[in-house]
């Protein structure tokens, strides 16, 4: 039984993940248990802990980490992720960070370096890396020998229905889903990028090996949606992710296997995603540093 601490309580992912782990009908109840919760809003954390059957509400991230095997950093916004993740890694506890890993390349690299120095498992992912529609595209691509000629992820550039917080206008909030889906599909060997800003959309071109180009299209003012287009020498395929929450099951299967040391998304892929998003936010292009 893997004992988990939730660090962060202001995201709907708290409920989406907590309900799948705790409770008599939870699909992962035999494998794991969320035993503690910390959130910046103490009243909110207490309420959610009661709803999710989480026994301990901690006043600090350090207290939440006592006696656990895995830390899950799940604050709504990426600017709340660095410090709880740093504390968990410093305690030698395997750490999973929900999307986005961080909102700066500098912080992302610091966490990766700390994990390596401490020899502590660290991972981060968008839930949509585990969408069944993406998995189907990956299988089609594998069946064709991985011979793709183009790929496009199309996602909202901003969130339009959750309030006035300026962080909802950041590409890190929804853009992370499209970037990670694309990297999961075609790999993270991005050599260079170009960012073009239009009135209603942002286009990010990714130069890949063998002269291939992938892209992420971020549409301003659109309702939430996530789509992938894949082009091979034999056919073209389009997938739109159904927002039914099934991807949380896939993410939790991955997280528990990660906590058991069985698998891990490459940190290089995670760092690449943050580099791309920072390039969008700053209006820059970049060339990847040598690995």
C-alpha cells in the first residue's frame, strides 16, 4: 500500500485523483491511500480532506510528508509547484508534479538537478499524456514503423470560464496539455522552435530530426478542447480528446508504477515542454541545449 501526501488543494484535480484512490469504490483503493493533505487555503484543505476521506490535514508541506511514500504536488497553478516539490525531494520522497511542472525553465532545471543529486525519483505529466485517443494514435504510428511526416496539436491558448486570474491567460495553464501530448506522440528531440503570434492564435513550429516539423496551435478565446492530427506516408489521422476524466485513471496507473520504480517519463521530455511554454510566454524561439 503506497501512502500518498497531496500537496495543494485548490485544483479540481484534488477531487479527480482523490476519489479514484480513497473510498470503498475507488479503483485504486487496494494499491494506495491518500493519508495527508496540505493546501495554502487551510479551510479549503480541511473541507476537501473531509470529502475525500483524507485523515490528516497538515499545516505545512513538511508535516504532510511525514510517513508517506509518495508526494503528489497538485496545486492548480504551476507557480505553486516548485517549493512543495523541493521540500519533498529534500526529504528523499518520490515526487510526482501535476501539470505544469513549473512555470520557468530555471525552476524546472533546479528540481531536476536536485532529484539527480539526491537520487530521488521525480516525474511530472499532464493527464492527457494518458488519454485513450492519444494512445490510439501512438499505436497507429507504431504500426506504420514510426514513419510520420507531420503532427499538430491544437488546444486553447487560455482558459475563459474559471475567473479573472491572469494565470488563466498563460500558455502554461492549458497549453501544457497540447505540448505534452505532442511530445508523447513524436518524441522530445526538438532541435529548434519558432513562435508566431496572430490575432486569434499562436503557432509554435518545432524542428525535429530528419527535417520533420511538428507544431502546436493555441487558439485564443476558445472553449476547452484538445485535438491531435498525425500525418504519415500512408494516411492521416485526427483525434479529439473526450473530456470524460478517463485519462486520470491512466495517469494514476502510471504514478503508482512510477512510485514503485517501474517506469518514468523522461525528465528531458518534461524540461522540453517547459522550455516550449516559456518560449511562448516570452515570445522567443530557442535552440535546445546539448543533452
